[in-house]
């Protein structure tokens, strides 16, 4: 038996990996309160419009000057050091972009430049993107957001300059990759990542990174260059695949398109120019490339999953789904065993960030495989395994993305959001998920996990409907409570779209009401109260955000202003080729592509005034 794939919204098709297909399973929630939430006299509708206005006002405060000419202004060295370390300890462990010793050498040299020396423009752009990405895990509130946005806009301006042919080099590709990651993390046109990732794939192919050239350049090309090409190609593939999954679009990559192998299991200090023929370390030894290699080896299976879910005419059978599921599980077990052995050999070598990220990535693919069959679970026990697989995957994802926040003693105030204790140790992966854009892969994975858990709880309620008071799994109930707080922490970190928080509050209220045996009218009133309470919390937070204004500026170090000006592209020249601007490639309609912009009714969309007039900048 085959399952239908995806939904169509306003002429656009979204495959089953998109969270929209899971939202469709909550049609009854929309039907319960649709009339109450769409009337012009609705208190909730008024509050949502106010949230919308505040979000627009805050977004206006954050607007950067465009074009943003490149300057030699950097944060003070101690802060720059922290941001660089933050990037290298997190994102770089997952997406290999830089050769770390070379980058650190150039970074240290930058601070030793004399007043007569102009910093290299390309490296300065690269560094600013590293700082922007590192800022997402600097603190819990993304206090450097304003500076990070400035650095990203400077990089976009730099890449919009003429001279495309001269930019087809490894450093230029590194900058383009970093820009893509930074835009997703900071929330600048991050919703168009799939479009930009496709451009990256074609750029890398044009440079020949997709071919296996080991024999051709065995003697003429240093091992460092060869390995960097393989690493960059692996990163480009990973970004293309992840963006496909978030956008619910076809990956547009085929295994027949390339024959470049996995990179070698090298630490970066093995790939120094003075080392002629370094040998890769054994597979069981953890290196700075272990996790990217694991992702690259699982790429064919994950690509098959993305194609099955997101190709327009895909109609996979349940048997094919189970086969892919088993293949992914078997491969991940093998990877997990190797990681366990590596940790035994060097316990401090395997950082938590990339192993957590790997766990989320794999279980996002496994759980998404079964989403098309969840609607059938209610009526056919044939698909019971899909139910178990999605719930188990959701719990694994949620524990990885939110494990740094532990519940404290409950507050005396009803509905208080302050009943959580601050973590004693910083979990940078959780911070990366929380502070990143709502369109980012890991944030969307966390949201999808919340929806899956809520759906399971509703299924349990339906099964126990005539058996007396419902006994729901407490671990699943705690996920929903934690999810509300997690969503609020995202707002504290600068997220302007509060629909994620609102929707979780709606679902939680419905589940608690049904659990206590309320009738339909009582359930409706409970949901309406939850909406109003949630909007009060959101309004308070957005009001505070507006009063504070753009996030704090950082203490800067500027190389002499006379040559800071020399670094900048003249504004007059930029305006002359405005039609060629690189940002056109990233331009999108926020109204059309905002990750939290839709709520669904039985017709497929909830286009009533309550939702369309709701939160989130457009």
C-alpha cells in the first residue's frame, strides 16, 4: 500500500518532510475554535494583530543599511577570540569549511598588522561570518544579534560585487558556504536556503569538486588541497540535503552526479603543507572529521528518504519505507559503535555538539519516513511500527535539542513560565537550536518533534475514550510543557514569530481538557483561554523587546579608519550594478515562506483573519 505525499499550498508543493504535513493532522483543533478566533470582536484576534505590529516595529529597528560596505571594524580581541572559539567548537565540527590551523594563523596575524597594512578583504569577510555564526552560541539571548546581522550584510555586499570568474576558488566557496550557514542561523532570508544551496551545488560542480581526482592530481596537488576539496563537497551536499528537508522540496541531487569519495579521517594538524604524505587515522579513532565522514557515508540513504518524501510524484509503499528505515538504523548503529570505541580511546575527543547534532539528523530522517502513514495509524494496526518509530525519534530529537533545561520547583503562579531552572553547564547545541532561526534545520526538527508527541497523546486519548479517565504517558506530557518554555526562550533570543509557542499552547490545552473528560464546549473555552493567556505572555515579551531596541553593540577594535575606508566598496559603484545584487538569489516572500506562517484547516490552510493577521514579520 502506498501513501500520498505532501500538500499543496498557494500553488506550491511541500513534501512530507515539511512540518506542514504534520500540522494537517490537527484539523480538529482548528475546527474547534475557528469561529471564535476569526471574529472582528475577538480579543485574541486583537492581541495577535498587536503582536504583528510589534514584530514589524522590532524588525524595522533591526534593518541594516544596504549596501553595507566592508569595513575593518571587528569586536575587541577578547570577544573575537570567544566568538571564533565558539564557532570552531560547534558549527565547524559538523560542517567542515575551514582548515583550522591555517585560519588561526591568519586570524592571529590579523591582530599584528601595522597601520600601513590593509587586511585581506576575503579573509576579513570570512572572519566576520565566523563571528556571526559564533554569536549564536555566545549566550542564551543572542545578545550580539545586531552585530551578527551587520557582519552578514557586509558579506552579502562583498559577494555582490562584480568579478564572478575570479570568485571561483576555494576561499570564495568557503565564504559562500559560511554565508549560507550564517543567514540561516541569524535569520536573514534563511527561508530561501534551499534555493541558495542549489546554487552552491552548481558552483562546487563548476569548480570540479564533485569529481574523484585523486589519481589525476596525486603528485601535483598537496594533500591539504585535496582533502579540503572533499570536505567542502561533503558540506555542500549536506547543506543541500538539509535544506531540501526543511523546505519540503526535492533535493535535486543524484548519486549519478558525482563520484568524489568521503574525506579522509584526518585531524587538521596532519594536513600541514610541510607534511608530504600524511596517513589517515584508523576509523575507530575520533578526529575532527569523524562526524562529517559519518554523515557523508549515510548520505545515499538519507538522499533516498528525501526523494521518497519530497519528489512530486513519489508514491512509496510501506515495504519500501520499512526497508529504508532498517537501512538507516543499521548504518547508524555501526556509526554509533565506532563513536563509542573512539570515546573509550580518547574520552575528551568526542565533543557533545556534533554527536548530538548527528543524533538529531539521523532521527529526523527516520521519523519523517513514517509521517505519511500516521493518519492511517488511527484505523489500521498494520502501521503500528510507524507510530512507535515517530514517537521514539521525536523523544530522541527533543532530548538532544532541549536537554540543558531542567524543570525546577513549580511556581505558585498559575500558568507561570518561570518554573524552570537555569542550566549549571552550557549545552551549546541546545543554545544553537534555540537561538537560531525558526527556519533552521535543528529548530524545525525540535518543532516537528513537539507535534509528533502531541499527536501521540491525542491518539492515546482517543484509544482510552470509553475506558474511564485517560492515563497518558508522563514523559510525553512533560515534553509539551517543556516545549512551551523552549518556544518562549526562542522569543527571548530575538525570535519575532510567536506562532510556534501559540500552537503548542493550543495543543496542550486541548489535550489537558480531553484528559479531564471535558465536553466539547468546555474544551473550546479552555483552548480560548489558553490562546489569550499565551498572547498576553507574547505581548509582554515583544513590548520588552521593542523598548530595549536592537541588541547591545559590542566594544569594537578598528584598524586605522583611513584604510578601513579603503576596504569598502564605493557605494556609487555598488548602486551601478544593483540589478546584479547577490541578495536577489536569497530574496523571498516572508509571507509565503515563513516557517511558522501557516495554521491548517480541513481545506488545507487557515486563511481567516485570525491567522493571516497574526504574528511574525512579513
